[in-house]
């Protein structure tokens, strides 16, 4: 009533004298202005959070998605923010929705999901250029949520599952190839050093015996076993041929007479 005002630290005051702005915005502190003749307009310099409501957007590859975002801005020039535009928050909200739809629509679905940082930067730069004339500085724009259709979600889930199966099969095939290579090198070593094969057989026997089995099957080379068996049969036949012929003994007949066989 007496024309005495207190300006807070985060505020600036634009003074209209008979409808005209005569000076720059008043700084924080205590000041006096003549009532009736002067009118004041308080402007906050703090960062303002503005949510951008979800809206349907068709991407470059013709996929319909719902995208919501959030923007942060602050007033840099209090006089411009009062004189250049009537409702700063509503104007930024409308232009942010339009810019969001235009920028996301230029990207495919995969790009919208993977290149969010570049999209955020692009939207912020466009908004910053358009709001500069209003004395507004857009500091941050972030995509908050991207909603996909259920059919697209199922398709992406199947694609991700197929990709995981492909990687699993590739890893298994690489493991088989490495194992085959190691087995080939091991077989070459055993062929060059027969004693290594016998040592491996003994190691296998020890590993089997740890399980406390009542029956132990000991692996042996098949061809060498057949060769040893053939040599044994040959020795037996030669030894049987060297034995003398046994004498012929008489056998009794049924009537008590001796008969020669």
C-alpha cells in the first residue's frame, strides 16, 4: 500500500511506469515505487520443471509409439520473458510437444530406443533456439518413457531370445572346435610317445577307482589285444603238435572179451 517491496534472492522485478518499462529488472533487496503510477511484475529465476505429456508418434519405420518427456528451463532475461510472450510455461509446453513429435518421427524405432541421448540433445537445441527471443534458456530435455504396442513387445522379445540362442550356439560351436583341436594335439603326442598312452590309462584307472566301484573296466588298445590273443593261440597250437601220440589201450566188451579200439 505504501509502495515498499522486498525482492527475494531468486526473484527479479520488472517495473512498469505508466505502462512502460523504464529500466532493467530490479535486483534483490528493498525498494520503493510510487503506487498507482507504477506496477510491478515478479519473475522467478529458478529452474522450472515442465513435464511433456505422452503423445502418439509414428516413427520412420511406421511403428506407432507413445513418448513422454520432461524439460527444464529458466528465465535469463526477465524483461523479455514479460514483454515478448504472455504465458511462458504454456508456450514452451506446446512447442516442446511439437518438437518432440518432429524429432522422434525422423528416427526408426531402434534408433529411438538406443540413441535417446542424441534425440534429447537435438530437442534441447531446437527449443533453445526458439525460446531465446523470449529470454528463456532450456537447460535439459529428457525422454521419460517410450511405450510400445503389445505386438511389437512380443516381436522384440522373440528377437532377443533368438539372438541369445544364436550366441549360445556360436559359443558352444567354438568350444567344440577348441576341444577337437586339443584332442588332435593330444593324439599326436600319444602316437609319438606310446608310454604317454599307458600313463593316461593308469590315470583313468585311478579316477575310476575313486568312485569305489565293484567292477572296474580298464581300457586297452583293441588291435594290440587281438594281436596278443592270436599269438597266444599260435603258441598253443605249436605246443600241442610237439606232444607224443598217446598209446592205444584195450577196452572191455560187453561179453567179457577184450576188444581193440
